[in-house]
C-alpha cells in the first residue's frame, strides 16, 4: 500500500490518495480541485473512486469536478445525504463560498461495504462531528476524518454535531489495536496508542462525563 497526502484549501484538509494492489482510493478530496488535479497529473495517477469521511464543504468542495473529470463514483454514508445537499448544513453558505449542493453521490450500503472489504477497506460509522461521519481502516492505517486529531477531536457545534455521539464514537476506538497509525482529516498524523496516552479527550474522564 502506498499513501500520498495533500493538504488542500483554506482549511488545510488532509486529502489521501491510497494505492492498493487493484484499487486507487481518494479519501476526502478537499475543496481545491486545481491543486489536486495538478498532483494527480504530475504523478500519472487516476483514482478509481472517492470515499469521504463526512460531508462538510472543506472536505467535499472538489468532489463535483473530480467526479466529472475522472468519471468515478463518490461514496458517503447515507446519513450524510442531508449534509451534502444542503449548503447551510455543509457550511458552504456559512463560509461565504459558492453554495454547494451535490447532485451525484452514492450512499454507502451493505453491498458497497462488501465490495470495499474485498480490498481490505473497512468502513466504521462514527457519528458526532456530523450524523454520518465514518472512519476508514485499511491494514494498520486508520483514516479518522474529523473524529480524531493529534491531541484533539472534531468539533460538535456545527449543524448535525453531537457531543454524546462523538463520545460514543471515540469509545469504539478501544476495539482496535493500539499500534494503528492515525491519518486525521486535519493536522499531523499520529498513532492510536499515543492518543490514548496523551489526548485528554481519549481518557475515561472525558468519555464518561
């Protein structure tokens, strides 16, 4: 597996291009299509599909152009449909950007999960930052979107956010091996063991409040 990381847009979203043996997955293409396309062209890389961890504008802004340019499918959790079609909920209108309402998307279902599993891709539902936030596990890598950052967690004060839900979702991370590498939606990478040991939001005190 090969992972390339791009930091895209005003909000510095981490976009990941994950090259597996028979599949190239684009995770969270951000909101800067020109920079993304320049990278893909210069590296002779063509993604096979897009999976988004959630539907906020800074993570999906480049989706329409990427889907059109490469003729690929875009996947997101079904609970995010309300986010990607609503400029207020996906924050494109709040941020003063052109209002964004996606027209073409695939809502992840059981058949999709089985398809992803064939390539070693596991989709885990982790609501809290948004109702349909997911994290993506591939081998020893965990792509956490805006659930978990190095030393922090995602905010819950945007439309659809829930503090109780994000606590429950963070608790799900206990079932994973602590040696997993963490690839968050913003900021530097980290390790799951490090976050359990140093992140104040991963302690029992916070999760049990």
